C-alpha cells in the first residue's frame, strides 16, 4: 500500500469518513472494517426515496452518502446531527462534492414523527434512518447510505496529530471559552483544556477546536458551518505532513468513533475509485444558500427554526449542484410541504 493511497484515506477521513476502511486491499479493509460499528443496509422505500428517484443513482452514476457529525453532549440521548453533509461521488467526472445542510432549517420530519421541526432533530428522534428519510422527503434525494461519527472523534483526531492551526476572531473568544469550560466539565479525565487568551492564528488542541466548532452564538448557522469547514481544512493541512506510520495509526485510532451502513465491498469499491479523484479540489455548497431569505420562529419550545423564503428553490439548488440538473422540478411532496409550512408558520416577507 503506497503512502499516496494512505494519505488519500486520511484526507477522506476528514471530509468523507466512509473511505476510511479502504486503501490497501482486502486484508487492510477487513482489519479496519472490524473496528467500525456497522448497521443494516437500507432499501429506498425504507428511507422515503420517491419512485421517480429510485433509478437516479444508476442513471447519473452519482452516489450520495450522508455524513453526520453527532453531538451527544453527555445527555444520554441519541444526540443531534449538528453537522449534516451529503457527499456526492460523481464517478463519470471523477469529482467529489459536499453539500452542507443548515441544521436549524425548519422542515417536516416524516413518519413516525409526522411533525415540523429543525433538521438536526431527526437524528434525535430516529437516528440515521430517520435523518436520511427526512433529507429525502424535504429535498427529493435518494440517500440510502450514511456514515455517522461522534464529535468526540474530531477531538481525538486533532490531539493525535498534535493540534491544528486556526485563525480565531476576537469576537469568537468568549463563547469558545464558555464551550471549553463546558467540555472540561463533561470530561472524565483530570486534564482540562486551557482557555484561549487571544485572537489570531494559533495552535488549538482537540478540545479547543471542538469548542470553536460548537460556537452557535457568534453569527448565524452559516457562520457555524464555516467554522466547521475551517477546522476540517486545518486538519487536512496537518495530515498532509504526517508520515506513513502516523497515518496508519491515526486511521486505526479513529475508526471506533464511526458508524455506517456501508458494506465492506461498497467501501472498497467506492474508495478505490475516489482515490483516483482530485481530493484537494472538493466542490462545496451550503443549503440553504445565503441569499435564500429566512425568518426565525419558535416551535415546541425550540428556537431558532429558520422558515425559508422558498423551499422549492432549496430543492432546485440541491439538484443543480449534485446532479448538474438545472431544470429539475420539485416533487408534489415538496410543493405540498412548502404550502403546509407557510400555512402554519407564515411566509417570509
């Protein structure tokens, strides 16, 4: 197994975690796959893929995989998927695309919840299967595969590579330090992470970087997603300088934090292909886009939930980015769901 392949694996760990268990052939895949928590495969009907989209993957040769960053925050629940991304593998054009979904977007969570809520609560109610079903229902997607990782993995990865360099803004310091204090209080170790004392470019430990990522009070959720992406990019930069042995050790240490319903054969197949892609130029977008106006509401005691100006446009944006389909027309489900949201919560002026 070449260093180039291993490097590709670890870069994928930071952005597309599901490629973790491939890279060196069947022996390595078996070794790594045994460390991952696996669940059953999901059929399209189980996660609400509409009939018109069932053949989309075969026709487009684009594979969509949800990547969920789970924040359990020590409360004993399923946790919430505070990072919700869809990785699209365009096999024909050898591209990887990443779509980040705003966690506080007001959407409809289908059966068994059958109610409106914020997007990241779908995992809280029904873990990965309900999250996939919710994404498919609200955005006309065809996702049956997922990778979920506990946010504790990010802290562990960053500490394993001896920290990352981040440019922290002065106005982010107080809230970041509040989260450092909170994470220190939850830790079962005696070693607390120190507070940040200044802004600017500096080296952050895993816990400090986790606190920075969790900051949800400076700016809006778009800013929070940007902070997550900054951490990911800094991790990639650091991993690029790791030795062959360090890369394998990093990979081995991080897999226990990962859950997936991908089979080993899928991981080998997808991963082997993706390692021929240009992983340094991953195309990214955010849904909703910054220009889709919104307003905030409270519902069931939770706030904020973002009511969007145009839910059909969200679906069009998703399909234009993932499938290069600028002519896509949202399903009747999306149209009726949008009308129901506006009837209950009002439109955005």
